């Protein structure tokens, strides 16, 4: 390579490096919290969302009722004009952040897409960014923590929604995204998470739930697989190396250390249900198990969310035998089934995993129930029914519907557990 080419490359690198610095210095959106106090103001904000009058803003928490806060991201260049609009109808506001980039140190923020966040599938980074925002701006009721790291080095997060951090309360843990291709499970979970955060002061059932329980969610236990599924849509397993370079990955939900490697899993490294070389060979399953074990004394319920089939199921998976707590579990599932039917007009099957689905071994449900002794341990298979052939690649328009199914089930389960506690005395 001659000196002229070297010099040209140097100039280009310097130019693009300077451009990057310039872009990084660009101010981020402003976060406003609005407080509409009457129907006129609520209706005005709804109409402003429909016709933005060339203003650049996105609604984070929608306007619904008087007295409920509304969070909005506004581009710097639209800020002055936006204030003029809301001041016309007397809407009070406060600035939560003058620059979202600087506030949370996370540049994965865009004015595009947040209004449709609940009804779209997002990349792993976008979901982590939303969890980060929630934990930062709602830090009096949301805590985000790292519980492990994936095979490829992605962080695995848990996010807890709570009320009154000074109280030690029982914990409900919701695990999502074990199987990479089950995008609807991940998106339905993030829908529930956002509703718990945004509506905890306005929805009586959510308020009661969080008054009595902390809710912890692991939105994506298998980040490597989820990221890979964006290229290979039907990918299911982790992304760890195996003895066959053509068959990477382990089924994380066959890798837990309870009845590992028996019926309903495979020792074939190329099989979809490959159980790994030994229990907890996968860092993802081990990270979840360690987190649950650390919280075992406060753990009251565990819910493992999947797609698809429209089912609420409970152990056992490894055997057709009935667990000693099945009557208690069945009562809760019947209540949940009825609540979902009444609220959402859809029927979920209920029963033992090995009976209404198929035999499994080394799965998370059997481990949580068998090792930790958590009675209220359930698997959820969200929409659609098994009659839909391509149920893993289901429409994004089912996210809100399935999210509502899961939310109703969570609320009803909490009511069941509170009644059990009351009747125990």
C-alpha cells in the first residue's frame, strides 16, 4: 500500500471518528410527566397523540383517566412548541429528565416505536433498554439486577416491581424466554411488566397484588438464542458449543437438576430437546437456579411462560404420577381458567404437564417444585391453541391479548394465595 492510500485512510478514519463524537454529543429527548386532572385534558392529550402537528414526541404512558400521570418523550427541537400546546388547556407538567441519554447512560433510545412497544417484537437490546428506563425513572418501585451471563456473554437480568421497599414480602417469580423462538412469551411478559409498573397506583388488583407480593420477572433467560432467532427464526436452544460443530446448543428447559436425563429429553446433541452433558451444564439454567435458590425462603410462586397451546400446567413433567399438592394447584388453575374466560373470553386447558402436554425431564417446573418445594409452580403456554400449525411464528397482534391473559392469571393467582393464607389462621 502506498503512502497516499495510507494518508487517505487516516483522513477517513479521523472524519468518521469526529462524526461519531459529534453524534454522541447530540442531546437526547426530554422526558415530561403530565398530570391531566379532567376529561377535557385527557381527551386533548389523546387527540394530540393522533395529530401531532409536526411535533416530535412519543407517549410512554398513555393518557387514560383524570388523575393518572402521562409520561412523554419530547425531542429537544419540539420542546418549546409542545409546552405551548399543553399550556393552552392548563395541563400541569414536570421535567423528569432534560436529556434521556445523559440520565441513564444508555443511547438505545429512539423517538420511534415506544408508542407501539406493547404490540411489537423487539430486539434484545431494545428490551434491555426499556427495563433500564423503567428501573431508573420508577426507582421507587422497580429494581433491576444482573443474575448471570449467557454463554456468549450477554447479561441476564431480573427486574422486580414492588411497593414499600422497607417491607420483606413473599415473591412471585415469572420466567420468560427459555426457548428462543417463543417471541410471544417474551413480549407478553414485557407487556405484563410495563402494566405492573405504569398502573400499580391506578389498578386496584395490581395495587393489592403488589401490596402483598413482590413480582420479579426474568424477561429473557436465553438471550443468545433469542438474538440468534432473529436470523434463524425457529431456533430453540442455547448457543453453547457441543461435541458436534454442526449442532450447537442445549434445551435449557431440559437442563435442570431434577430427574435430569430421563424420559422426555434427549442425549442426542442435534435433538431439539438435548439435555446437555450434565445437570446445569448451561450457564443460563444455572443462573436461574442460583437466583431462585437464593430467594427460596421468600419465593411463594413460580410461573414459567412459553408459547404455545393455551394451557396452565403444573408438575409433574417427568412422570404421570400426581403430586401431593395437586389438589391445591388444580384449585388455583380452575380459578385462573375461569377468570381468563370471564375477562378475555378465551379458554385455557389446565392439568399436569405430563398429561395434557407430553413427558419432560430436567425442566424448570419439576426442579422448582421438587427441589425447592414451591407449591404454586406453574407453566403457562400462551396463545394460540395447538390447532394452529405455525404457532411459534404468531402475529404480533396477539401480544396484548396474550399479555392480558397472563395478567389476569397473575392477578387471580395472587388472590388465591391470599385466601389460602387467610384460611390458614
